[in-house]
C-alpha cells in the first residue's frame, strides 16, 4: 500500500503541475485513494455546457490493478450505466487491458474523450447505443436535455 500511495501522490503532483483541459481533481481523503473529478463537457460535443462529477477510486495495489471511475452526475451515454452507480465502460479500465504503465491522467483524458465521441460498439447501455447508431438526432436531443437537467 505504501508503494501505491507513493505512485498516486506522484501522479497527482504531475496532474496538478500540468492540469488537463476541462478536468479538475480533488482528493477526498488524506491517503489519496479517492478523488472527486469534475469534467466539463467539451465545447464541440453534445455535452457542452455541462459539468460532470465523477468519483475515482484507486485500489490499494495500484498500479497493478486499474482504478474505478464512475459518473456521479446522470448522463445519457452508451458507455455509462443509467443506474445510481454510473459505471463507465472504458477499455483501459478492464483488468485484462490495464497495464501498470498506465496513468491516472490517461484514464481521465480517455473519459473526457468519450464525451467527444461515444463508443456504441463497446456499450453498457445497449438501447442508447442502438439509438446513437440508428437515430442520432433523437440521441442528441435526449443527451442535451439530460445535460440541462443534471449537469449544471
């Protein structure tokens, strides 16, 4: 656990020194294993104008196991569950795809990237993915309505 805390602290310091566009981070606890994340919807996306709260939970054996990233703000998106968990389908976070060389910053940037371009072929909400593929106008209308309602 001491090794994990050291690595997490180093990555946090790197992110603070060079913050990524549209993403803010705030550790919740002193041991740095839980962070509040805020991601602003990219200007060019249907999520523009929204601010999304996420929770990053790092395992005690980080970086050998991937972190867990979940949306706390409801979002209409094929890659985020529509339940109170807000689980995110992001390839890099799967145990079989995670590598210890991966960094928290890459995870956060990929999460913001999914706001720019959802991946309906790797969806956790299949009905939303189908709508995205077959009726993009309806998808965008609903997504924008959810941004107004939930991502203030």
